């Protein structure tokens, strides 16, 4: 089996999830695509090494997250973040508005809180797994999630912050494909 074939399978398996994560972290579809593409290009460039890691996906996620954060910082300096997320055509007006409001609120969180929310609450990682992925301790993750939930609840006028349901954020982030 060739290294190129291994990377191709890795890319096909992980691209949709990595793009969804990037959209949820950035709140901006174009920025997310750029960050995810850059991360996968970097992985391909060093695939001989990255492909041997226990979790190449974690490596790509870290590179993607760094690119999202750097681009977000640059963009914030120039202008306030705008949302450019394509929603599925079958979305109702209410769900579209809800998804945009949710993405807007998420994009307004500090990067550390946004990353913790995406990994723990939307990706389903435990706090320990989230901490490992972000390179921080579990207590930092717990505090970030708590603060983010309070901020999101306040911004969105939500009184109940637990439960999953059919979240508009997930639908918005995963629409449109690669």
C-alpha cells in the first residue's frame, strides 16, 4: 500500500469532520475551508512522519485550529467577524435565523472557549480528551465550557443549556460539503 493511498483514505475519512470543526470554531465557512485545506496540505507534505503518529487526525486538528485562530485574530483586527456559512436549501427561515444567531454567538466567544465547546459539546469528546487535544488541563476545559455556556445562553436567550437535540450549529457547519 502506498503512502499516497494511505493519505487519500485518511483525507476522505477525516475531511468532512475537520471542515465542520473549523466552521464551528471560526463561524466563517471560507476561513474554515482555507484553514482545513492548509492543515491537510501540511499533513500531506509531512505524511511520511505524520502518517506514523498514533492520531494523525489530532495533528491535523491542531494545525487547523492554529490556522483558524491566526486568521481570526487577523480578521478581528481589520473588521468584526462576518458569517458566511451556507445553509441547506431545505432549512426553514426560523432554523436559518437560529443557526446564524448560534454561529454568530459562537464566533464571538474567545478562541479557547470556542475550541472547548466545539470539541466537548459538539464533537462529543470528554473533558479529558478535549484537554489533551488543546494541550491544557481538564480544569481549564471545564472552566472554558462553563463560561462559554453562560455567555451563549445569555446571548441567545436560552434558559436551558444542556441536551443535544437537532442543533442548528451542527446543521449549519456540515452543510455544503468540502
